[in-house]
C-alpha cells in the first residue's frame, strides 16, 4: 500500500505546469539537482566498470583462467544489477512543476496538469527519491569493496 501511495505521488508530480516557487519547492529543486548529479556520476562509474570487467573477461577467456572468469562474471552481474537499478531510478524521476527534466533534444510532453500537490508533497517526493539514490550509492560502494 505504501508503494502504491508513493507511486501515485510520483505520477502526480509528473506535471510540467509552472508552480509558484516557495522555499519548499526551491529546496526540492536543490535536492533534485544534487540527485541528478550523483546519479550521473554513479552511472558513468558503473558503465565504465562494466566495460572494464567485460574486457578482462575477454582477455581471461583467451588465457583460460576459469577461476578468474568466475570472479569477473560475478562482479559483472553485480554491476549489471546496479546499472539496472540506476536506470529504473532515473525513470522514476519526476519533474518539479515548472522545471523540465528532459535533456536537450529529447522529445517531451508538457500537457500534464497536476496542480493539486502541495509544496510539501513535492519536497517529500524529492527527499524520498534522494534517499533511494543514496541507498544505491551505498550498494555501489559495497560492490567496489568486494
């Protein structure tokens, strides 16, 4: 039930219509900007690590180092799983009304109309998304430590 309520909030926050920017919305925007920067950094790190491990696995196949290949395969699966979670997290990001998330050149629909959320609702959702991303950061750090 808790997830359903949170999901509803995510959908409702997908509105692109401008909303007055009180201090809570400004705080939510700052949290979202920090989260997006952290996500970008983590995604780059994970993608680079996947490429590195894949290259090592290809070299290992030529050397017939079966034990090394098992370790690399396990690491690859851990990073691949984390990469999927990062992609899922990015897809769950919602726009703060009046602030578009799309990148330059991306198609985007601005026909949403959800003005029923309070500034506190917006801040709460951004805070929750940031907490989720910090959890993924902890998972990345644990994966790197293995």
